[in-house]
C-alpha cells in the first residue's frame, strides 16, 4: 500500500452521476476527476497489480477540504437496479441529459429515484451542447422544467450546459459544486453500528481477502473484528485504504477498501455487508412497511402483487400485501386492500423471496420491472416499520344484510332477520355493532336466528326506520397470510 495520505482529513462527498445510456456520463466523469477510476477491474490478476481500492464506476477528485466521489451509475433501462444501489449512498445528484435526445423515460426514472431517496440537491447537466444550437438548448431546458414542476427539486436544482467532448463548462460546474457542498448538512451516522456495503471482493497475495465498498454507518479501524452477513464469515481488518491511500480507520461516508484475514472471497456475494454487531440485525423475509407511491405511478396495486425490491446493494423479488387498520371486537386488525391509483400512502406486509438481515427503519425502493421500459416502473419507496418472525393474520371483510321484521319492537330497538341463519349463528354475532343508524346486537330473538338490534340514540328521529330498511353488519374472516396463494379481495 501507499504511505499515509495527507488527505486523511478530507470530508467524503458522494455525487451520483445518473442519466440515460449514451448521455455521456463516463466522459463527464473523466473531465471532472483527477484520480482515475479502476471500475470493473475485479479480475484477480489485475487486482494484484493495483491497490486495494477497485470499484464499480467510482472516481475521485478533491475540492478544497472535500474528496468528491463520483458514482457513475449504469443508465440503461435494464440496469435500473444498479442505479438504485448507487443512489443509496449519494449526497448530490448529477442528472445528465443528452442535448440531442432530450429527457428520456429512464431520465424520469432516475430523477424519481433521487427524489425518493431525498437527495438534498440536484444538478442537471445538459451535455453535448457543441452539437446543437441555442434554440435546442432552450427547448431542453423547458422540458427539464416540466419534469421537475411540482416536486421538491423545483426550487432546489441547478442547470449546467457542458460538453464532455471539448471539455466545456466544467470550471463553472466545479465552482458551483463546491459552493453547494459547503452549504450542505452532511449528516453521517458515525455513532451507529458499523455497516459496510460490499461491491467487490477478491484475493490479493500477501494481504488476504480484499473488500471494497462504502461505509453506510459507524466506524472501524485496523485490528477490529468484523462479521460478513448473510454468510456469517468472521475476520479481522488487516489494512485500510481510502482514495488509494493508506489509513488507520474508516467512518460513515467513506468509499474505501479493506483487507481482511481468514475469509475466502469465493464465499462472499455482491450485496453482502460487513458489520461489527450481528445482533443489531434481524433475519426475516416478512416485514411490515409504510409505503409511499409516486404520484405519477398510475397502476393499481393488487393484494399479493409481485414487486421488485432494492435494499442496499441487493435486488430482490417479493409480494406486497396492502392493508388498512380497523377495530373489531375491541381489537385492532389488518384488513386487506386492493388499491386504485388514487391512494398513495398506506401500510403493507412485504414478503420477499429469501431471508435477509435487516433493521427497523431501513429504506426499500419498490418497482415493477415487468412493465415496459417505456412506462414508469418505479412504484415508490417504503420504510421497514416492524420485522416479523412469521406470517401475520389478516381479516377479510364481509358485509351481511338483514331485514327488519319488527320496526316497533321497542322504542330503542328492532327485530332483524337474515343476519344469522340459526340461533347458534345469532349467538356468534352478539355485541357486534351494526352500521348506522343501528347499534349493538343485543340478544337473540326466537328460534330462527333473528336478533334484537339497538337503535343509536335519537337517530331514529332523523332516519325513518321501517320494515323496508336494510341492516348492515360488517364481519371479518380471519386467515393467515400465505405467499404461495392468490387472493381475491
């Protein structure tokens, strides 16, 4: 490794470089960066000839007291999962638009990802301005304004006109970037459990297994023991490298490489993470989540709908079960929902296709990759509210209709038939509340399943009650959620 860096006190900043395929992201990265990327160099022979910080589209450049990491995310529609994984670690978004092509469908998806992840600041880079005239640039600017109208970026964005081909506009871009960074509140979870997302892993002679990735939370130092999940592999940190320079420690926000002893890299998979506290995570594949659906997502969401989930570096599949809360027999219950396009915030059970290590409060991005790339496939975001050990119970709603047999039984009650078919059935609905203007089912009446139903105080004066009046009773059928079944709600 190299000697200790003079740059060890620089504050790391992550800038996501997103955009449609061929918009020029990689060329823009070359114009901005001074430390060349080693993206994709994960072959063992190549890794042994270089330092331990190999990466997947990560390049670096210093700006005064900051070290800016550019995350060059794939732009093709079929690589949207990779885009999300990169977006999870960024502080500022660079959204690149080809001046010739203008905004594309995937441009909109990338913008929505940055919005969902609450990225503080958006820079929109109109690239290839050397190939178009001023009228075309103005047209692209107008299109951009339409995309961001009504979002939190409407008053929180900056537009730059650049050309990576002739290296035009990057001096102003860097000046504005520095000014923006100085005004950002770069919150880092340094006091949380150490979590290191791994995106590359390989063997390096004389240094053991090398892991490269990003520190999401916490701190670690040389000599510290770590466990890699979900594989449950344990090892000790032998050395650390940040920005291709040696370091003694790493903390939240650092893009780095570490060498770790006693671990075979072939046992690790991309999407694994290293931590110093396994007990801080729960193993499960069933979560209670809070969901926020994008306003532009117009598809209905069925109970048990297949969805794609991005969690950290992991791309997962699963089913979503929306529900609402209700009170029945003095207990809170979960009632299944099938949603139209109007309801955008709701609770749901998410059942993914394999067991994962997760924490309460972690972010998940939901999408429908089975939809056409020409349509919006990003559904929205969700947060883990509760981690379940086993499938939960749901209560399917059923409305029973009864007919009034005697509307003048008493001044405060009526006799109702057809809510139950027998005396035994009538006993099961005693003390339940009928729909307004009726109240509690007080008692059985006779031998045919008829019941006495109370009338809510004074409501009979407002709503006339006759033998033609229908009495509605809401019942629930309890069932245990099963992801192998299809449900009609």
